[in-house]
C-alpha cells in the first residue's frame, strides 16, 4: 500500500480537529459535520484496511517506518496485525457513532469536537504504533483530551472524576515509562517493538536488580501500567466514577476503547516481549480475573445508578479477557501441550475485547438516551417503561441479554471461549468464576425488571420514545452483536494467525515446562 | 615648638573654627563664611609648608589657586543661597531638607 | 430427511423477525405468519414421521456437521443429527406448538401485544427445534439458553403484573444455575475429548478419556442443566411461578416441550452416565416425583396443581432414566406432552370462561384461576370437560389411555432396579406413592371444577364454551392420549409394545470397564417386573381416584377437617415445603446483602479511603512540603529573611538620615576621628 493508510487513520482526526478550530464559534453544526466527516472517512479507511488485510500473514502489515528522533533511535513506526486490526475497526466505528451520540452537545461544541477528534487520533495511534516511544506518546496524548472532556462536559462531580482519572492513569504511565527506559537501555538502545520482542526476554531475564529478576520487575511495572487501564482489581475504582461523570459519548469511548488498551498493551507488549513474565504471572492473572468477574458483578448488583451498574459490569466483563489471556499456559507440557485451549483462551480474549466494546457501547448509549429524557439514572426511579417505550425497551433487552452472555449474541461465544480455554489449567478458578454468569444475569435482569416491567410510573406517561438519531447510533452495534453471535468467524479469522504466533512465542519460553 | 608648628596650629584653629561654623550655623551665608575659613586655613598650611618645607613656590601658587577658587566658590554658593531663598523663602539650611525622603 | 432440517430453524426464526419488526402493521396483526411457519414445520415433521414409519428402522440415523469456526488447530464443529428420537421430538414440538398457536388465536384475541406474543412463540419453536436437532453440546447449550429466553419473555408477557415480572426473572435465573453446571460439564467433556460433538464425546469416553470419578462428576454437571430446565428438586421453584404466563404458553413451554428438554438431554446423554451418576439421577427424579405430588394435593389454583403435576411427571421421567429404563422415560415424555398440553389448554379454556364471566359481572377481584370459585361447569362446557376428563384419566394411569402404558413402563423399570439393588427400595415407593397422589389430585381437580356447585351461582350462568379455535386443539390432544396411538400396529391396552418401542431402542452405555448393565440386561429386568408393576399401579391409581370420589364428589369427609387433623403435613404441602422461603432467606437475601456490602466497601471504603487515601497522603505531604517546608521555612524564613533583615536594619538606621548636610558632616567628622583613633592605636 503506497498511500500510507495507517497514517491517514491516525492523522485524519487531527486534520478534522484543525478544521474545527478554524470554524467560527457560532457555527456549531458545521463543526459537528466536520467531525462526522472525519470519523466517517476514518471508518471507511478502517473497513478498507480490513478488506485489504491478509489474514494468513504472520507479522505486521502496511508498515510505515521513518526516523523521528534519530539521536535516540526513535522511529515513527506504524503497522497492523491481527491483534490490532479488530481494535482499529472498533475505535473507528465507535468514534463515528459517538459523534452522533454527542450531537446534542451545545456547550462549547468547538472545544468538545476538537478534543474528541484528538482523543480519536490518540487511540488510533496507540493501536497502530510499533515504536514503543511513539506508543507512549500516543498513550499520553489520549489522556489530555479525556481529562478535559470529562472535566468540562461531565456530570456534577466532573472535576473530581477528571482529576482522579488523569492522576490514576498517569501513575500507571509513569511506570510504563520506567519500563520503556529499562527496555531501551538493556536491549540495544531501541524502541522498536519488533526488535524488543526478539531481545527483551533474554536481555532482561539474565539481569538482577536489587535482588529481583529484572524481567519480573519490568513485567510488574508494565502490568500495573496496563492493569490500571483495564482496570484490574484493585486498580478499578477510577472507572465507575469516570464513567458516571463523563458525558455519554465519552463513557462509550472510555468503556468501549480505552479499557481495551490495557489488555491490548499486555498482548502487544508484555506477552511477546516478556513471555517468561507472562507464564510466571499467569496464575496470578487468572486469580485477578476471578476477582474481577465476581467483584465487579457483585458491585453491579448493588448499584442503584444505572450507569454505575453498567460501569461495574465492564469490570466484570474485562475479567473474562484476563481469564482468556491466562489460558495461554494451557499450551504447557504438563497439560499435554493443549494448544486448543490456549487458542480458545487467547482468541476468546481478543474477541471478548471486541465484543465487549460493542456491547458496552450500546449499554452506555442506552443509558444516555434515558438520562436525556428523565434526567436521572436511578434504576428504582423508573418502572413499567416497557409499555411506554417498546422500541427502546427492545433495544435495551438486546443489549442486556448480550451483556449477560445469551447465546446467539456476541458476548456468549467469547466468554465461553475464555472459560473453555482457561478450564484445563485453572479448573477451580474457572468453576468459581462461572458464578459470574449467574450474577451477570441477576443484575441485568433485576435492573430490567425494575426499569421496564411492572406498572408504568405515573411520572413517565409522556416519556418520548427513542428517536431516529439515537437508533442510528445503536443499530450498527446491534447488528454486529447479533451477527458475531451467530457467526464469529470473520473476526476470528483475522486474528487467529497472529494469536497463534503469539502462542508459539510463549511456547518457546523455558518456563512453560512448569505448566 | 618650632615656627612651623605655630603656623600649623593657627591653621588648625582656623580650620576648627570654620568647621564649627559650617556645622552649627543655620544661616547659609554663615555656613559659607565657615567654608571660607576652612579654605583659608588650608592656605595658611600651604604657605607654611612652602616656607619651611624647603620647597619652591608651588605652595604659594596653590594658595593663589585656592583664593581664586574661594572667590569662585563664594560666587556659586551665594547664587545657590539666593536660589535657596527663592525656593524656600529662607536662607536657613535646616529648612532645605529635600535630601530626606 | 436432512434437507428438511434447516426449515425447522429458518421458518420460525423468520416468523419471529417478521413479527418483531412488522407484526403490528400486518393484517390480523400477523398471527398467520407464525401459524404458517409452525404449520409448515408440522407438515414437514409429519412427513418425516411417515418416512420413519415406512423405513421402520430402529438405527436410522442421519448426521451432518460443519465447521462453525476454527482457530488454527481448534476447529469448532456443530451440526444436525436426525434419528428416530429427533423425528418424534420434532413432531411433538411441531404438533403441540401448532395447536397452541391455533388455540392462542382465540385465547389472546384482545391482547394489545398480540403480534409480539406470536413472535415469542415462534422464537420458542425455533430454539426448541434447535435443541432437538443439535448433534453437539455447544449448540444444545446455546439453544438451551434461547428457550430460556423465550420462556422468560413469555412468562413475563404480561409484565405490568409484578408477579409475572418476578416469575420470569426467577425462571431465567434458576435455569441459569443449572446451566452453569451444564456448562462446566461441557467444559469437562471438551477438555477431555477436544470436541463438542456427541459422537466424538461418546468415542472419547469409551476410549477412557475421562477417569471414572471425573466422568461421574462431568455427567452430573450435565445433568444439572436438566435439573434446572426440567424443574427437578431443588431447582423446581421456577416452574409453578411460571404459570404467570398466558395459559397456552404454560401448555406449550411449561408442560409439553421445553421442560421436557432436560429429560431429552439426559436421555441423549444416557450412555455417558456412570452407575453412581445414574443413582443420583434416579433419586433426584424420584424425590421430585413424590415431593411435587404432595404439594399438588393442597393447591387451589388450577394452573398450580397442573404445574406441580408437571414437575412430578418430569420427576418420573428422570427417575426412569436414572434406573436405566430410559426408553420408558422418553415414552412418558411423548405421551405426557399430549395429555399435559391437553390439561393445560382445558384449564385455559376454563379460566378463559371464568374470566369472561367475571368480566361480565364486573367482578375484578375474584381469582378466575381459583378452583374454590369453580364448580358445576360440566354442563356448560361439554367439550372442555370431556377432553379434560380423558387427559386426566391418562395422567392418572388408567388403562386404555397412553399414560397408563408409559407410567407402567417407568414403574416396571423402577421395580426391576429395586429388585436388583434392594438398597434402593425407596425409588419404587416414590413412584407408586406419586402415582397414588397423582390420581387423587387430578380427580380432585376435576370434581372441584366441573362437579358440585360454584361459589357464586351467577358466575356459572355466564359460563360459555370456548370458541372452535380453542376447542379443536383440545379434541386433537385428547385423542392423542388414547393408548392406541402409540401401540399400533398392535392393539393390546396392557402392553406398550408398538411402533414406539420398535423404533426407539436402548443403546449400550459407553462408560468404559463395563460398570453399567447392558441394554439387554435392563430390558430383561423390566420385562420381568412388568406384571407386578402393572398390578400395583392399577391398585394405587384406583385407590387415588376412589379417595378423590369419597372426599370431593360424595363429600363423605370434609376436606377442611382432614386438613385440620393433618395440620403439619397440610401446612408443609400447602406452603410448598417453604422452599421458596428458604431460598429467599438463605441464598437470595444473603447474596444481595453481600453485593450491597461489597458495593459499599468498594465505593465508600476502598475507593474513598484507600485509593483516595493515596491522594490524601500526597496532598498532606505536598501541603507539608509546599506550605510548611517550602513557603514557611525556605521562602519566608530564608529567602525573605535576607530582605527582611535589610529592611530591619534600614528601619533602625533611618533616623541618621536627617537631610541636613551639617548632620552628615558631623558623622563624617566622627568617622574621621574614629579612623584617627584607630590609626593612632
């Protein structure tokens, strides 16, 4: 590809943001259409990328590489493989839909849409960069617009939430920076991920810092950096707050894309660079996954704020991703080299990342819809809306059932794959975490009952039905949720070679013999 | 006590009187007169050193300069005093305290 | 046959989609869409059934698998399996579903969500057919949950009623408890054999892929799914509550088909169960049979009696599988589907009539489902009465009816099992005890509803027979509860030998090391136990009927007095052994409390104190460093100190500056003098 499609993907929103800044202040609609156009083209490029992608090819495609800061060997290096491609599509799709979700933003639309596009660019950059330094830059670039979007367009506690989000994630970033530098100085003075993947494990594995294995130290630093983003228990409490306070579109992006960056980072950086660390940590990861699943579900069950419930459900659902990732050790000799389980787990994890992105986006958009009408989100404050808003109720039912993992909808197959993958190695943990399936069903159905079933709340006899714009933002997601539930192969086909390669990398580690 | 000492003593007395006058007089003109006394004490010293110091006429010449300088100084100082009077309506130097902030 | 299979899925699914999106705008609100879809599947099922009869081959089997997706080495295959069992199940489902569709046209006529109702029915038909056609555990599990979904939607169809909303949620969640077990079972089998296909799993297990104790556990895990779906103790609590749904739904889903899915699964998986697992299954079924029968005796809601009766009958089927007489269990599943659907639809007809009568009288408080309000309806609703009476005879196990044959086969199996394993003598006791109670409570239902006098005479005056769309299904189903339907070409009312037993034959267990008795041994044992079982079951059935006649028809004893004399058992039975209360108290409330506690801890304590604690500590530290150290000490004391001291001294020395040159001169003079003095020294 000679027209640098990846750079277009990253910089298109930036161009859009630049144009928006030039638009006079009172032309709010023009700004929205510019944002829509920028994200629409980005989506088209992403689909194009998908169609041109060679899924049988191991390694990175569409690479773009040039020197950026030569004295430190820093490169502008982009590339895409089966792991990042689903994330790119997800980002492009959600960004496009979110422009329409935020159509009613009338407080300083210029700033809002410019920042939003900047955020979009940052996310795209994270998923596409193959230079660790560039990765870090994009990782940080994304924080800033997020801070302002929450802090200025958020709910009543927005400043608190924004600062907390910013500081919390920044704390993680700092650890990542240290890890990056450690890798840089020990592994040949390069930030090139492909080089680091080949060298980091042996380079760090033989070193000892303060009596600890350097590899483990770096692994832990990277893990905490990514775990905060996922979020992994006990680093999860920024999430409900930030989600609740953020405006709808930002919550969608937060839950739909940002959380995935954590697990993406682990799979892109920690796993291939430090396979020994991945194996060493797998047991702990499975345990953390269990805690995430159960803890998140219990917390969700206790909520009365619908948005907070959905936020905690994300904590629970991201637990499945971790569980699937931990399954990679099933390929170990003790389990008879059960590559099937490792494949199920790893592919399930990435599929779950994608599916959770679509499902949770639907959930947050739906919360936004009802909040725009009723101006509150108290689950107990509704009642019987099913009779008043049948279409809305139908879409919510679809999203809730997808969330609770109903077969035929996309969430089921990825959760099942994560469970099936992890089962041979972590039997007890998986069996306990299946309780999460029950708890998930409990809070979703309970919330559904309290909001939509029973007698119609007198206050809401005139509540307007969901409108066309809102439906427009939901239908593509709903179609994806149903299609991937029935036939997940298109997404799996794209990622399976990459994941298979990753499993091979892990398999080469000597530590795997313990499993 | 030799002769030089007598001249020097006269000079010192003259100087002290002049200094006293400069410090204690309130009237600007009187202060000026004190300054004249000091200058003249210097003249006495110059001439005395010229006479007893075995020098040539340089002391005398310096004394001549001082007299001329004193005349010029008296002219300038009187002009200042007149200006002072114009500005403050008095020639009392205590009232002219613009140096103090 | 294979070519027919896709239509069983596509047609109902398409009908569901059409109903959901366009139903309201179609003529007649689109009921014909669903009816056409299910009618076509019925035709196909009949065609397949006829083909099966012509073939008359017990081992007939067609299977086709395809790859759903693959992940490199892992290839997930799903597919379709059609054998005689499938054909019979498809026919049962299509038939009952078709009749219920027809019946619903009359029953649901004025409902505002008429089209959606038919859409949900189609969704159910789709998922149920999916379970039947699956040849693998994965797609069974998926359709398994989907029938759960349609059950949820239909139980909560009148969601404005809180009781309906609660019941639907309960049904889904209780089923999910079982499903979790099933999922774990699936994972165990998959881990051991690397496939979801029945054939692969059977082959793997036969080759010893799972050690015996683990095989027992895996089998029981799978059975947990059946416990949930088929409402076995201890997960039976959802089924009686599910009666909140419209009555035709109760007939289709909660009596004839969906609840039988558990039995069907256990039946399909029978070769995998070890003797230990089978014993557990037998006891679960036996306990369920007697337990539910005891509860059914004292219920007054006509649908609840039938619901508990369903639970009890499902217990029979499960017990049959557990004792090895699993063909008998499947036979009972088939016959039960017809007569229990008939009973429910008849009760629906009665409720419909009562409802309209109350409506006409302007009475909105009386419960149209309470049997104490009914009575004497025999003369007003002749068709309903006759069909219900026939179905009752079948359920009670009276000769010449289908239920007699199937129940007898089960009891024979149980008896044979107990003769071989005397320590399990309780199982036949459960079986015969439940048979006695069944006969009793069913005739109690008949007498209370159709005989005697109603609570209010004017209600009876307004009772009318239901329209033809409702009575036709009753007649069809009642006809299907005659024994001859199942025994052709033989006509012997005391033997179940017929096409059914010819075409459905037991297969041997695949459990390795021959720990299970072979199919032949089991059949032999049942054959020997046949006669004694029949005699005992006839005796208990007629005893039960006689008791009902004495108490409820002739009123020789007062039922109230009996209840008073047997206060404790009565109370236990009437309150369903307080199972719901126990679950509420010990499972549900603690879970919610735990959730609240965890949520509170997470948000109010962990986040606010621990996580924010970092912020607060940092803030304190920064305040100490930034304010105390930096500002107060460093800046204020040291940096500003230089200036301050200068200022202090300046202030102190300021008085020297008088502005008077003469003063300054004095200082100069003083200075010179000091210098002189120093010089001098």
